[in-house]
């Protein structure tokens, strides 16, 4: 078991009279880089489903743990703040479902105890877990981290950080939810299924939720794709933070010639080619680590994920 409620900070009561009483009962919990933004938008289009305007509120994470993973989600201030979080659902009205999407809810062991907190708040909730070929997810995760300036290591160095593979260990991430909610309250879908036949997959999901299959958008629009053109930050983090600030941008434009600004950017960043990320040795290493993850996940779910070809040996 990953974490216990007793070891984690308590959140403010759900039923405080000072906040709305609409408690979310639908949670899209990940996995990161598996198409959750697109699914969030599809769900929000359904007339019986209200999805929060804010994606990734990450309320049920421990604030200190969240701060180590995402300064942006941490700065949003929803983690641990029950009143602010419930304001997201104040307009849900009589919608059958009020929901939110946070991929930070399946990032153990960096972020722990989420399933316990969600169950304590909303034991009858439906849990949606969207996943993809775990190696493709890991490569996309790395590219995203580079784009966001979190990651400065090469792909060969970075993938040996256990966290990258842990997010792709779907059985491990799902187990705390199965322990509390049971299989009947959990839906598992894949990016590959959504991409191949969105209409059928979304229709089946709506039916599983008990809402009109024709009550929402049945199209699945890919969002948040990372461009093949990447630059990886290098040099002191403080320089990059200062460089992104509005004050620096105004000052630099006022006093530094364009050529000097371009030179600074070249010094502080390095281009990353697509071939570098898809290095054969990297994929082979990830296959060795993550192929057992797929076996465990298939055994847990009673499904075969044949579309996840990257995890299978090249023949």
C-alpha cells in the first residue's frame, strides 16, 4: 500500500457551510501524456457532465509533494485548499457528474496518498484512467519536461531516473484506486483506442457512466502535442527563471541588441533532435524495464494491449 491517510496532512472539511456543497464525483486521474486534455474536453461537452474549467487542480495531492513535481500546479493553489477547490464546481448545477482531471493523481512514488483522499471525500465517485504505450508515454514525458525547462539531462541519463518509468507502471499507479473504489467504479481506456475510433470509445464510456451516449461530442481532438523542435535548457536555473520574467524581457528588449539576445539564448539552450529522443538504446533500455509493467497491467485488468508495440521485442 502506498501511503496512509494517518501519515498525511488533513484537508479542510468538505461540508463547510462557507463553500458550495457540490462535491466532484468524476475524476480523470491520468496517465500524464496520454491524451487526458482531449478526453477532458470531450467529457466537458456532454450535457450531463460538468468538468472544471481548470485542468490539473491537483487538489488531493500533498502540497509539499506537488511542489517538487510542478511549480505551475503548485502555484495554482488548489492543493490542500478545499474552499478554493470546491469553487470550481459551483456552476455544476444539477449535472449528473461534476468532474476534474489531474494527472498528478497517478504519480507515485513522488506523489502519494491521493486515492485515499479522493475516496474519503467522494467514495461513490467514478475513476477514469487513460493510458498509452508506456514507452511512448515515457518519451513524450521527457520531451514535455524539456519543453517546460524541468529537464536538463540527456534522454539516456534521464530515463534512468526511476520516476519516468514509475508513471508508466500502470498497475502500480492503479492499485490504490482498485483497493478503495473496486473495479466496477474504474474505467480504463487507451490513447490508441481513442485515436483509432473515438466515436465508439467515447460512446462506450458515456454508456458506462450511465449518460446518454449521444449527449456529448464524440470527436477526440489531439491536444498538447510537443513539437519535434526542442531546446534543452542548460546553465544555472536562476538565469532561466530570470530570463522568463516580464522584467527581464522588457529590460533586454530595451538595452540589448537582437543579436546579443540570440547569442544568450544559444548559450543557455541546446537543440534536441527527434532522433536523439528516439535513440535505439534508450528504447531497448525502456523495453527491458517496462515490458514487465505491461504484463502486470494485463493480468490486473484481464485485457491485452496489443497496440503497445514498442514494449515488444523487435522481430
